[in-house]
C-alpha cells in the first residue's frame, strides 16, 4: 500500500527537507497517521477537528479530495497524493 | 530586495486594473534558486471578490505541476487591494505559505496613482523590501 506524498516547501521542515515521502494507508486519514509516526507535527498542519484544513488542498492523483471522500478517500497502491497550501488572502 | 523587469511590473498592474473592483492575483515564476521573476502567470480569482482572493484548486495543481516540470518556483505571488493600501492584510499574513516568495501588493484604489510594493511574509512577520525595476 505504498503511496507517494508530495510535500510543499512550507511543510518540508517536517520531512527533513524532502519534497516527497512515502506512506501507507487504506484511506487518506490512515495515510496521515502513518506519516505522523515518522514526521511528527505534519498531521496537525493538514487536519483540524473539523477534518481537512480549509486552506490546505490535498489531491489524489489529479483530483481534489474534497470532491472525493475527504479524509475517508480510499487509496490504492501506487497512488500519488499532493499537498498544496491554498494561495489566498484578502 | 525584489528586482523585476518593467514589462512584468506593468503586466501585474494592468491585470490589477482590468479586474478592478475585484481583487486580481497571480504568480511570476522563475528558475529555482535564481530569485529572478521571469514568467508572468495571471490566475483567476476563484473568490471573485472585492475583498478576497483564492486560486482555484485545480488551477493551483496545474500551476505547481507545470512549475515543477520546468524546475521553477513562484518567485512572486501577487494580488491587488482595490479599496485599501498595498500592504498585507491580516488575512494575507495568516494564509501566506511561500516563505521564499516576494509577496507583491498592488492597490487600485486610486485610478491615477500606482501603488506597487513588495514584502516577505514569514512566520507571521511582514518585512517590506525595496523594488528595483529594470527598464525595458
């Protein structure tokens, strides 16, 4: 169940500077738990008590997971997950 | 310090004027590590708002994939304020997520006055920097 996760610049402090890391999980939620076990602090930057953070975009392959199942989105071996902070402001 | 070609500065200002009174937004990409803003990429403001901007999530993915493929980074992230000064708002500061980018703010509140300023936004701290324009 290996999934590649692409990490944006601002979160590479949690991955020792790595642009991409590997993780495992049947769902996005499980994947984030797995990543947290090796990259402590990362999960809290992606998820809050309401689910995925509003201004963090997570994509499964070419789709925004908000339009799939959010944290319950199912993953399969070889999938690619991309994390990108929203570019937004007032 | 931000160093920028006059043509790119003018393109950012023209985009901001064209979208007024909504906020305009975009990126100027450049080779990774160069700090040179070279490729002007106007983006749609998915919020279509006079007080907020946000890149559409699919446009954002496409943009970052393209920059990755070309070994580019967002050297400038720009947006306009249409009724207030060209200074980062509290919202701008809280969502700023490119510590290595120059955040360019343009104000279109005065039709005849250009306000074009550049900032670093890191860990909630705003630092204004000088802008050097290279004439065409």
